């Protein structure tokens, strides 16, 4: 039996659970205009919103208000998700829900940003989206400034003004079993771990790893590459890189401890 947990007046034990196949079938019907399927899909995915809002429980805003905003993010994710992609809905929806809540908290912050700077920031975001959709690459500040015909410094200042402080432990990807955090995306350009990897004991420990684990450790800690760069180089997902890296480091620590 499911234990009863009530959040924002919702009994989580009564929320339906759907398999990936059932979710995709409902979502396809919803996209085709089936309102009942849309409602059923949203209800089945309320757990995503309820799990996310708990991390914002310490904010001054009402948790009920944050829940409502999270539901808006869920609705937007539902409307924009591409069912033809081999991707779990939660992978797409979680960052969108978090982003919607953060925008709400930012807009209700006591720190007020001038209208002109906010307008510039919105133009920058639109230009960035347009550039990236055209080139399939991350837009640079220089490209955005050139497109908008404004100084580079204005682009940087506008983006800094609307950006929120984030934790290194904030999730940016979730596949249902593995969460990739911001800290996993940070490269080590100075290779500060290279010195201790040259020790004899560590060399022996690394030698006991599988070929793929050794390759990941080498790319991450010798060459200072991010997990995204590693995943692109060896042809596996970032979530797999994260799992293999953690397993490899765990094995090394056990060997030398």
C-alpha cells in the first residue's frame, strides 16, 4: 500500500502511476486535442512538481504559490515535448519546471531590475534562442551582441542582472535513475588532480579499471574535459559517463584506502 503524503492539499498516494509507454500514448492523444488525455497526463505527472517544490520550501513565498507556478512549468513542458524523441518526459520537464519557479522567485524578489535592463535581457534570450536553433551550437555573447547591434558589455550586464545564484548541486538532467548536477559539468582546466594520479598506488588502482572507465578517468582528470565533452568523444550518454566515473572513483578509493 502507498503511504499517504499530502503536499499542497494533494494526497500523493492517490496520484496515478504510468509506464513510459502509457505516458507517451496519453501525450500523443493530448497533442491531438484530447482534453481528457491531457488532464490525465498532467495529473499523473504532478509528482514531478511536488518533488521539485520541496527544495524551495524555505523561500518566503507561499509553497502553494510555488506549486501553482511549477504546474505552469509542467503544462509548458507537456505542450512542447516532442514525443518522437527517445527521451523520458521527466528529463525534459524537470529543468523547465525549475526554470519557471526560479523566474517567479526572481520576479518577486526585493531586488528590482530596471525595465530597460530587463527588456534588453529578454531580447538577448530571444536572440540566443534564434542563433542556437539556426546553428545548433551554443550562442556566444559576441554573436548575440552583433545580432542585436548593441555593445558586448550590455549583453553581459543584462544577463548578469537577471541571473540567479545557483548551487553546484542543482540538477540539470534527470533520466529517472541518475541525476547530473551542475558540478558534473565543470571542467578542471588546471588539472589539479594530475599530480596524485601519477603516484604508483593510483596507477595500480587505475590499471584495475575497465578500459572504458580508464578512458573516462583520463579524459576527465588528465585532460580536464567536462562530462558532456567525454560523452561526445566516446559515444555514450552523459548519464552513463557520470555513473561510470563515480563507479571508477569508488573503486580507486577502495584500492588505495
